[in-house]
C-alpha cells in the first residue's frame, strides 16, 4: 500500500513555514484501520529517515 504523507506546522500548507511531504510504501498483511495505517506509515518513515541520517553521519559529511 502506498501512503502519501504531508506533515506541516499549519492546516493550510501554503501558510506553513516548514513541511515534509513523502510517499511511502507500507507493507501490510490483512486489513488495517486508518489509525493503524497512519501509525505504520509514520513508523516506516521514521525508520527510513533515521537510517538516512545515520548514513550521513558516517559519510563525508559526518
């Protein structure tokens, strides 16, 4: 399942000063409610971002 996530500091993204937009593919087995899907997508996105940050720290920029 693909989830399109937009996280901002304002309900209206055009008024947001900071925002993050991402599309993530969430592996799901069985059925999930909206809250479960949101939690799974955010966990997957957090883990992906943590891995990218860790890679930057060990690379030429770290």
